[in-house]
C-alpha cells in the first residue's frame, strides 16, 4: 500500500484550517531511496540481486572472454611469442579467458579494472586482476596518478612506477571507462542504469509485499468527525501510519480505525499501474545502458531486431568488439616493453566469432571476386597481415 505522509503547516491559521474540514490523508512514501553510487552498492543491488543486470554483465563479459586475440608484431602475425603464452595463462589460478572476462565485468560494474604485473629477476611472470573497490589512485602534484594503493584485510600496499620488480613495465595497469566529471576513475554502465535498476528491484519487492498481504490496494484515510484533531492525536496518527503502513514491506496491511476515521480504497491498483510492463520498461533501460539488445535477455514485446541472429551481431559489433579491442590495446601497450617490443598489438580474431560468420563469408566472397586487387591487398582487406 503506497501511502502519503502528513504534513503539518507551520503557520497556526493554516494548521487550524486543515483540521476544521473533512481530512483526507493520502499516505505516500518518503523521498525515493536510490542505490549508493559505489562499487559495493551497485554490485550488490545490480549484479547480485537483479537478474537483468546480472545477465547483461555476464553476457558482455563472457563474450569478451571468448574473443581470441591475434598477436601482431610489426604488422605481421606472430604465432609464438612469450606475451601470447603469458596471456594464455596469466597465473596458476586464472586462464586467459578468465582474465578478459574479469576485466570486462569490472568495467561494467565499476567502470575501472586493475591488473598487477608480477616480475621475478627482471622477468615478467604473472598477471593478477585486482578488485576495483580496494584500489585507490594516489594523485601527484601535477594531478596525474602517482601511485596506486590497494587495501585488503586492514593492510595497504602501495604500488609506484619504480616498484616493478625490475620489469620494464609499471606494476599496475588501470583501465577506466570515460567519465566526464572525474580525472582518475571511470563511469560504469551500471551506474547509468541506476534509476531503472532501482525501479526494477522496487517493483519486484512491491509485488512480493502485495502478495504477502493479500494484494490489497491503496486508499485514502478520511476524517469526517466534528471538531479538530488535537496535536497529540495528529502526531500519534501520523507516526502510526508512517511506521506501520508505509513502505513496500507493509503493503496491504489492514487498518484499525477509530474516532471518526474512514478508509476509502482508491481505484489505483497493481493492475492499473501495470507493474509487469513497468518492470519490462526498466529492464529495457538496463539493457540499453549495457549495450545489450533486449531480445537477448528474454524481454517480451521487443521487436527492434528481425531475429535473434541479427540481435547477436549487433551485440558483438556495437558492444563486445569495441570493448575487446580496448582491452587488447591496453594490455599490449602496457606489456610490450617487458619483451623489448614497441610494436606489439593484440587484434581480435574475427574469423573465430561464430556470430559474425555470415559477415565474414560475405566479405571473403566480395574480396575474392575483386580481380583488380593483388593477393597482398586482399589479405589486408580481410584483416590479415602481410604474407611472409
């Protein structure tokens, strides 16, 4: 039952006038309570408690983790390279797929992703993904990041550029999504979907509370007695209504009325408000923030795409591949100096993506039929490096 709280006018004449006539008390909720805009709040209310947000994060992160990267050395494909071996098994507990999936998920939820480089004897040995909520950027006098401080279990570890263990790379790679109001931290898609996320969660909690309370609708409390409510009566009634009959947890609780009070049900009901459609609309906004076509997460009534295959191609082209390229560029630019190479690059292997196979076949057919192109130009047109 959605209730409006009483408001006592400050001026005595207005307070007097408000009690000489029949009193209609619409009980409403307080100001909306939004999920805290921090990693813990967004992760808890979004990824852990909202099926739509959870599925969107998993869909994007898993797809990014499945992308196979081709290591390019000086514009040519390198089949065997220490960097490729390191990325295939970053550490004993994590695979290359797990590394990319974790980085993508952190970017979706926190807007930031951190990787630690571990070196031994001047040789880069392992890569570890660090939790974004435990990392703090330490800005220098010039405003740029001077160091990173990681806190866990009540202890803090400081990472500075000179703490690379002899390896010619910085100990921490920080990947951040664009944030228009912050110089150091990124803005996560989950934060942009916060309003829709809270609406989706609140609608579910409200429906559950209505079911628990026999699905009784909201209404109005009318006072039609002679005389005025005393200050004590007014305050008591207001306090009881706010504590016992407001909020989703008390939806549908019956009222015990006395002293000329009358409860009149309103025509506003869950059916009128159409909670199901409201939840679907909120789910579409959540999917929009993550760049996931609603069709892929099972939202009914969405006919934006002709079929599932087209929606899948849109997901890969507009969301997964740009994210995968960003991760590949960041990792290659960070780790290349450790192998004495300044022109290493990680490029997604489009041929290995099943969702894009139709596009690749059409491209190969057009290029193969182009007799005016040389074999070298055809290789470059389909994304391959120069032949040896």
